[in-house]
């Protein structure tokens, strides 16, 4: 299903004219301030008009809206996201960050560093409030798989934003999980409580079946997690001390949609990226993505070697009668909580 750009633009323009006709006479700055802090009633009425124009879907209440949005197929959801981006994004690229900002808006942050440092401090304070013994961590840049939407060369893109250390960590983790499955094959099966109702939700209880090697697998996994934590910290420090101030871009677009991963080397690189001129600034300090790919591949080789050595040691020294206690948690999935997840 495709909808021509002129039809999308016309649908959005009609919707804005219906709700806030004076919008088009405002300076750009006033338009952006309105968009990032739009009244809920205006947001509802604009989407109401767009849904009718694009898909002939009529909604009268917020419940109708929620139901209709949940019922959209993948193509319709993509068309709606692309149509509405100029209404929610800011700057040259209509950049929109799919992250919780609390009482703030994107216009409260000049650079990507401003946002990321604010988010780091917010998360650290939240951890300290929940766990008084928590020790504040240094700031190296914390972006990790943050979702964004923007236009690149007049094309609608879904983007993920990460720091270089986090990007490499993800590659290490993927290679490690694959190697562990080779060393000790396992699968997840239903636990005793899986599927049982509890309150307004359903218990999610999956357990590992490793053909009697569950203890050895857990020991290998524990060592792997410690390895990940150590390597992540060292990678963060390495990029921060080198401070290459670079951006690496991986365009992974398909025939179905445009996707791009944008990786930032260090916190100083973030300082160079203005949110209102996002792609211009990213391109101004772009570097060869192959540099990062080679670094990730080296780390993947090292984690495979680490796991091979750890596996050999565990098989020689593991004592099955020594049980290490691990904190367990019951997971109850609220009714409807995963509806949006399965639409991604």
C-alpha cells in the first residue's frame, strides 16, 4: 500500500487548517513551539482528520482513536507516521526522538549531548532513589538503541541512535549468545506457572532446558555477563580518551522501509550535533563505517575465544552439588500490554 507524497501533505495541511488555521501564518519558531507542546484536543482532531483523509476511518472518541490505531496494518502505520512527522518533528529534518522527555520537549535541548546528559542524570538519580547504595557512574555518553524518525534527503527514515561503545557491545553480545548456544545447546520451555492468570494479567514463566547442563550453562552465562560489563566499561573509556568526534552511519534500508543506524564515537561528538540541524551536523563529522565494523569484528572474535576457554574450565571444575542462588522474579504481563509490541 502506498500513498503519494502530495496526498499525505494535503491530508496534513487540511487537518491543520481545520484545527489551527493561523498556524501557517506563524514564524517557524512559533510553529515548532506549538508542535512540541500541542494541546491534546488539537492532537486528537488533527489525527482524526488525517485518518479519514488517508484511510476513510472515522473516529469520534479517544477510545475510537485508540482502537483504530491498534487496528492499522503495518503499511498504514508507516504511512501515518510519515504523514504526521512534520507535525511532531523539529528542525531541517523534522527530527523526532521516540523517548520520554517528562515535562521537557526537544526544543529544550540544543544539541544531542544536551539531551543525552540530561537523560543520564535523570536515570542516575532514579537509580539512587530506588537503591540508596547505588554509586553514580561517570558520563561517557549513554545513547543506546534510541529510536528516532526523520527525513533524510526528503525520504522518511526510521533511525536508531547509539554510542560506539554500546554498538560494539551489542555485537559482542550477539556473538556471545550464538557461541553459548553452540557450546551448550538449550531452549526455553514453559515453566509450571506459565499462562496462569494473576489479577489482570498472565504469568510469563519460561525456563531453560539444557538437557541436564542447566547449571553449567548458568555459570557460563554469569561469566559472560561479567565479561560484557568489563568490556563495555573499557570501550567507553577508550572512545572517551581518544575522542575521535566521529559519526558512523549504516543505512540498512529495504524495499519495505528506510532504516539507518547512526553511531556516535564519544560524548564530544554529541556536542557537535544540533537537533534542529541533525543530518547536516552528522554528515559534517562522518567517518568510514568500516572502522567501527572492524572494531566490532575483533571484539566478537575475542568473546568467542573467552567463552571457549570458560566452557572448558567449567566442564573441568564445575561442581553440580554447589548451587548458587539467583534472585528470581515473577513476570506478570498485563492484558493488552504487548499489543503495540506485536505491531512493530
